[in-house]
C-alpha cells in the first residue's frame, strides 16, 4: 500500500538559500549598502520554499489557491509560494499489510472475494492517491458446529448419490433379466441349454452337490447330462 509523508525542505533549496545569502551579503559589503543583502535574503527565502524535490517512488499534487492543477514528480519541481501548495507526498512503493482474521461465512471462492475487496478498497483509497496492488485471502475458517453440519450434509448427499446409482444399476439388471426372459420364452431349447450349463458348472467341481427336482430333470432331459458330468468329475 502507498504511504503518505509531509512536505519537507529539500537540500537543493537550502543550498540556493545559502548561496543567495552569501552573494547578497558579499555585494552589500562591496557597495556598503544593505539593499543587496535584503534582496539576497528574499531571493533565498523564495528558493527555500519554491524548490521541491520528489523522490523516484513518490508523487505529489499541486494545489493553486486550493484547486488541483496537476501532479509533480519524481524529480525537482517548482511552485509559487503562498499561491501554490503541495499535498502530502505519496509513497508508491508496494507494501504488504496484514489484516487480522474476522468471523465470516461466504459461498464465493477466495479469488472472487479478493477481487471484490480490492474493488471496494480502491473506491475508498484512490481519491487519496493510494492504490491497493493486491488483496489475497489465504484461509477461511468457519465455526466447528457449522463445519459439522456441513460435513453431515455432504455425507447425506454422498449417500443419496450412492443410492441413486445403486437403483439405476438394479433397474438396468432387471431390464436385462426381462430381455433374457423374453428370449427364453420364445426359444425353450435355449432355456434348457442354459439350465444344463448352470448345473454342469455347479457339479463339475470336486465335492459339489446340487439337488434338482425330478420334474425338472424329466422336463429338461437332464438325467444323461448329470450322469455324464458326475462320471467326468470322478477319479479314474
């Protein structure tokens, strides 16, 4: 942030003031008349208050009878004493200012908050010649109770999303079963082959036992298949 300092008499103005006094008193001694000394003192006083030096990193506003006439600096500048005055010097070097934490709650991102704060600060400080270069929000803290409530809400949202996904999966599976049932209804042989394959997979492992109703065996002709599977799984 910019820093403001008051006016001061420059070294060049002091030097010109001293030179004017020395010349005035020297001429007065030569001609033995006080007028040159008085003129030298007046000229020196004029230089003392008319010559100003603005540093490289500073700006200053010139006011003529209270009205703004322009900016001066950096470098040496000249004003008309009494009629013109200078505002406090504005230091334009970038400075970092720390701001204490405040309790607040917002849904905006940190970048959006920083831009909004910088805009508000610029509106307040620019008329005074101060420019805020950057506003950064490094951390946002919320009360522990509110944090717990937000955590529970987020957990509930995740559970709700998981249930929705599970329901969609069940719906897709049921639709697949409906399509399979329709295919088997139109082709009983395919259903018998599928049943025989399932039974074969169940009994081919060592020690496996499957109980099948006799009606199912007679209907699908599984007697021979089961016997073959049992013989194939027995030791030689």
